[in-house]
């Protein structure tokens, strides 16, 4: 019995994600590196497709399994369950793979990773599955939340939260649909080392499709593989960053020679952009809670040729007198549920739950309340998250302003910005008070609010 190596590696990755609650991108990189001598580029492409696809569509795939299985999902071995998921994903969502290949490879894997009757069980289910099983989910009429959940593979509690916040169901459905868009790669040109045009030309020479981003310093790549192994990346000519995330640094509007704090800085995308904006001429402190995460900031800064960032392991929720009114500008890109980045990190859907909202929002408020004391009078602070729930965003700001009357929201006006594309984000400004971007074809979901200390 011949086992397809690519599918076997994909299965092992899915098993580890499932059993160890591990992040798909980390396990994917580890397993591909471990097996790189046994895999070609086509194999790596298939592995990535299956892992990302199954992680994204897990709820939908499980719904189809339940339709045909007499055994409850919790009673099915994790190996067999993931064989079913990856096989059904190929049948339903991948047109280029014949159903017969998906079925046969699934059965072969079940013979190796299951017990004697596993292959018959897998074979019986897979032979009944068709693309129609997915299409039928759109016909759920009694419960619109259930339909959206099953057709876009989004936990129902997320839909309920957005509904409770007063969002219209059509908008909720759009958000859920956009959460499954396969994202293109957004990169930020490191203008400390090169220009946008020079980098664009170098990438085009490598047959990488390149187009201008929304913001001045950004490019969008298509068909780019192994980005971190590219010479241009290693030489620090660019870094990977979503444009909505980059927008936070632009809204902060740092100036040369200012004292600036990024209190939740890892892995360093926003910190290094701040340094880039001030032309590597300011005093920047970058904090994070763990030494390993601070090292990521240092590695990124070194690669990009930035030497003005002073890193420190520090808990941003704990007040320290030594920082009182020390900084001109502060960026608080606080920990969050991450519901705005599901298309890049689909694992979040299965690792978070509704109970996490109260826990995370408490931490968010503590960071804002504590670090606000480190801002000079007349200084400016940007609070941001890659989330879309009011409880993590505007509700935090509202509570803070009620308890801190020496702060006010600074009006966001980007309509007259010198970069003509900058005003793409204007439609996401709410009451001139904050920006709430919902995930779309161009960017992740993001919240940004700017505060001034009176």
C-alpha cells in the first residue's frame, strides 16, 4: 500500500493542531522543514492548501461528517476525524483533485492510522459525499445564524455577539464570508534601505505578481512563495504587514526625536514602521510580556537596519512610576480575540470562546489605563486591536474617558492626506472618532482610536 507523502504530512500537521491546540502556521513550517528532502514544490503546495483549507472550513466539514456518520464526532479517533476532514475538503472545495483520488488516499491513510474497521468507515462516508452536501447548507431557513455559521464555518457565538451589538444580519454575513477569503501577501517596503520602485522591479524579475497597496509604503504580492527565504527579505528590504495594521503607525503620526512607546510590540511590525516613519531618528521603547517575543522585535529591527528601538520585557498592566509622563507618543496595540484576522489565522475560531471576551477586555482596559499615565501632557496615544467587537474597542474607550477626564478623542481626518490612496480608509471612520475596518478583500479587520492628554 502506497501512501501519498504530501497527504500524510498534512494529516500529521492537522493531528498536531487538533490534539496539541497548536497554531497551524507554526506546525506547518516545522513539518515541512522536517520533510523538505522528501517533498517537492507541488507537495508543499498541496500540504499548505489542505492544512489551511481544513483549518478554515472545519465547522462546515464536521457538519458534513455528522450527516453521514452514525458515530459522534467526539468518539471518532483524531486521526480518522482529520482524514475525513481533509478528504471531504478535497472533494467539496478542490475542483482539480478527482473525487476518486481523495477517497482512495483517505482510505489508505485510515489503514495506517486507524484500526481494522477504520478504512471501511472512512470509505463508506467519503463515497457518499458530494459538492451538493455543501450547497444544501445554504437552504437552512429556520435559523439564519445557523445557516451563516455552517456555510462560512464561523462559530455561532461570534455571530450572536455581533448581532447583540446591533449589527444587521446582512453585514454579519458579509464579515463571515470575507473571513474565508484567501489573503494575498501585503508587504511594507523598508524605505530606510530601498525605494518602492526598486523593490517592485526586483520582485517582478522573480516572476512575482506585484501591485501597489492602498498606502504609500505597501505592495501586494501574488504567487509569492517562501517569502522569508527570499534574499530581499533577508536583506531587510521589506517586511510582511497588513495595511490596516500599518495604518496604526500612520495615525500615531510619530515625529523625529520624540520619545515613543510601543507597549505591546511583538513581533515588531508597528514598532519598526514607527522607526521607519521617523527615519530612524527618535527614542523608541518596545515592550512585551515575554523574552521570546521581545527577541522577535529585536530580530526584525536588526534585519531592517533599525537601531533606535530599546526593547524591554515588561507587563503593561502594572504601573511603574519611572515612566510617568515620559513619552510624547504611545501605541497600544493591545492583545485581543483577533476576530479581524481570521482569514490569516483561522485557528483563532477554534481556540477562542465567548467566555474569553470578558477576560481579554479586562486586560485591554488595564493596559490603556496604566499606560495612559506614561503620556506627557499634550501627548497622543493610539489604541488599536485586530478585532471587530465593540466590547474590545469602543466600549473600552468609552469607559476610559468616563474615568479619565484629562483625555479626549482626537478627530481622525485623513481626507486631505498627501497620499491619494490614504482616503480609502475614510469610509471606515465612525463619527470622526475612530476607525473600524471589517475584514474585506484588501485588508484585515481593525480598530483604531487616537486619544490626546489634556
